[in-house]
């Protein structure tokens, strides 16, 4: 790590992953050979087999007593590149469902022991296997992170730079100095139109009452890497849930658990009841007592050797059952019926 007089580390750019980072530092090389003196913490964090010089043709390297001597052809400006486990990030999102504002936050953990000044910072999300040194790591988009240490300084927002090699990349030009510890930077800002959603998804239910799961459905405004989402409605915290990796324009669904008002009633008539064959007529009623519209999703599965279904208009057959999606206006009630014949 190259140091300025103030004790800051300066690097040209860094590619930060959930469990490690590749740092590229500018160096001016003398002819023939150059020796690098990484400090003890950085040396211990280096990923074996990832230290290299960019911009010259390397001939060999010698590791001795904590130093690395590079032998190469030529001289002049080059870049020192390496992977370190002392710089990493996680991400999470804030979603205000009343306004649709979605803000992604990256939590950058700088364990290098000194501030890090970068010309360009790239967040990389996706599955990136790392097997050199220590235990193998799969740098997967973070599934959960503690929400501590908020950054006080406003920062420019990274721009999505596309997916390549199976990963998402977000680039931040001239980012704030990364102080030792945890730095939080805006990951993205997007506008969404969340629709309140009820869902029943499960096996064929013979009970008279179905409890529906509540959540929100919207179209991804950008490429969204997987991460934790905090949901709020007019400032009220609704809960946390997980977002899967989602391409731009894909349907995103965030589920929060049961809704006391989200229930459906059922009337089931037995049409046939034999050992190897059973048939039913099922009538389901759903009512929206809310003051806002609700999207409703039913997805039922049947466990039989052969299933014959007669579905209402708008429902679609699935390999194991059916799926039915409809909207309810405030105060509206919807009744739908189907018949099912099961052969075992």
C-alpha cells in the first residue's frame, strides 16, 4: 500500500466484493526490479496467487521476510494489483412503499488500518469463488448485514455499469475517502411503484379459512443485487426481508409475513370420494377491507398421479396445479370456483 505524507493510502481503483477486494495502486518502476514492503496486516490479508504488476512484462517474483521483489522488463508507470481480505462490503436497501423510493446502501469495511483514497470504486455482486489461501470463499451477494455505523458525509451515487462474466458491477467515480472501519455509501437510487400483495402458496387446502401472506410487488428499476431490504410506510417500519438478484424490469416480490386482514374463506363440495379417485368443487371468497387496492395471488399444488382441473377465466395451469392472480379494489369482494379431479 502506497502512503501519502498524511498517512493516507492512495490507490488508483478498487473492485470490492462481499468478502475481499482487488486493489490497484499506481507505481513508478525503476528499471529491472522493484521491491514492495506491505505492512504486516496487509501482508497477512493478501490472497495467495493474486499479487501482480500491470503495465510491464513480469519475469519473476521473490517473496522474502515480508517483502516482494518483482523482476520485469522495462520501467515507468505501472499498477500494483492484489486481492486482500481486509477490504470488503455488504449491501442492503431502504424501500419507502408510500413514495416508491428505493435506495441501496453499500457497507464498505476498510480493515487496512488507514484511510483509502480511490479514483474509482467498483462494487461487484454475484457468485465469485475465491479458493486461494485459508478456507474457500464464495463471494455471494450479501444475505444479511448488521445496520450499524452510518456515514455522515454525502457521497455520489454509483452508476450501474452492466453485467459481465455473470456478475453485477456498480461504479463510483472519485468516491469519498474510505476511513478505517465501516463506511456507508449510497449504492443506487431508483423509483418503484410497489403494489400491496396477498399470496397463498401451498398444497391443496381443505380448510374453511386460508391465511394470506402480505408483501409488495414492483418492477426492478435497475439491476438489483441480492440483499436485505428495510420497508417503511409513511415512516412506519414494516419489517425486513430478502431481495433476490433481479434483472432490470424483472418482477420483484418482497414478503413480510401474515396480514390479520388477509384471509380467504372456502366452501368445498365433495363430488367423488373413492380410494383411487377423488373430486371436489372449491369456492374461494376474498374481500379487501383496505382503503387501497390489493394484488392477490393464489398458487395451489396437488399431489396426485393425475390431476384434472376446470379453472375460472384468467387462471393458468401449472405443472402441479394452478396460479390465479387478480386485483381487488378497496372494499371489493371476489369469488372464484374450480373443480379438481385427483387420481392416485
